[in-house]
C-alpha cells in the first residue's frame, strides 16, 4: 500500500467517522493541521478518529501523548504513521 492511497482512504474515513456533513474528502488538505487550525478537530474527534483507525487498520494508537500528537498533526503525518505500522513487525501500539 502506498502513502497516497492511505492519505486518500484516511480523508474518507475522517469525513465518515466524524460525520462531517459540509466537508468532502477532496476538501481536506493533506498537509494542513487536523486540530484547532486547518480542519478544526477537537479531542473528542481525536478519540473517534483513533477508534475508526483501529477498526479499519486493526491497531490501537497508544497512550504516548507526544507520539500521538505528532501522528495526528496532519493527514500526511497520520498516513505515514499508519504506513509505518502496517510495514513494521513491531508491536502495533504507540505505547
């Protein structure tokens, strides 16, 4: 799986999981921040998105706040994190 494929799938997942009625996947910037600025998500959205990622790709985003904050920086950074988890043999949790 390529990074661009994950980014595209992730944008669709964000719209569907967070029920963003006025946003399409194509409107979501790959590099814009997901929280506060950019897409404007909040901590509840982060939990919902983490659960959706777990359901789709089968791994939990662990409790390491610094790593989670970095992964959730943008669609691009989250997709890179997911790709890394899919291609590594390490434990699929951040913690």
